[in-house]
C-alpha cells in the first residue's frame, strides 16, 4: 500500500503514528519506519497509480493487488461532507476538489479564444482565499465539490460515480 497525501501535515502525522506503532514490533519493522521518508511526486503520477491498481509480484512469483490511495486532509473531507450530503466522501479513496461555477480563469496559454476554465482546489479555504484575492468585496458564490478520481476518470474517458463539470481544471498555486 502506498499513500499520496494532499498536504504535508497529513503525511507527517501518519508517519509519526506509524513510527510510534512500530516501537512495539520487531527490530526490522522499527528500522523500516525509522528510515521512511516523505517525498514529493506529481499528482499525475499519483492519479495514474490510484486509478490503474497495478499488480505486483512477490518473491515467489505470486501476483497480488497493490493499493495506491490519495489521502486528502481531514478538513477537506469534513468540508466536502457538509457540501455533498450523499456520503460519497465517507468512502475510502475519495479526494474532494472544491470549486465555484462563477469563478473562472482565462483559457490556458496557446488556447486564446478557447473557453474559460474553472479552477479547483484541494481545500475550501484555498478556494475562498483565491476568490477573495481576485474578487475583493464581491459576494462569495456557492462552493461546490467534485471527486478528484472521478474528474480524472472523466478526462480519460472512464466511468465516474459523481457528476463532473467539464470546465473544471486544477490550478497550481
């Protein structure tokens, strides 16, 4: 199992818990977790692994399922659950993206004349901050939420469990 965290605090918290729990195990387990590191990778890489569920081979040649989960912050899950009451964000493997239909940005460079895009954010707080910076004094529109994996699936032509707005794109801040 591999976990990809959407924020550093979540990763450090889980690693600290794993190291603490390992103290009650054998020396190899303690050494394994003492040597564990947090590193950065692209969201594209994490999404491809979480969506693809590649199979791995054990030393004896037996194939087994691998699990790659993208883990959002606790706050993001709480905010998503308050917006979307369906229970979708109580399921393992769900990662909310926050957006506003009224918050649009220009088309990407090289696509002048194309449609405006709707940026998405990994936290509701970041969305609200960006809205306020770009629209000082304006009323805040309704915040919406969509699942990251479903959004990625819709981009590559797959099935989704929740509706995805076709103008939604991720903005790196």
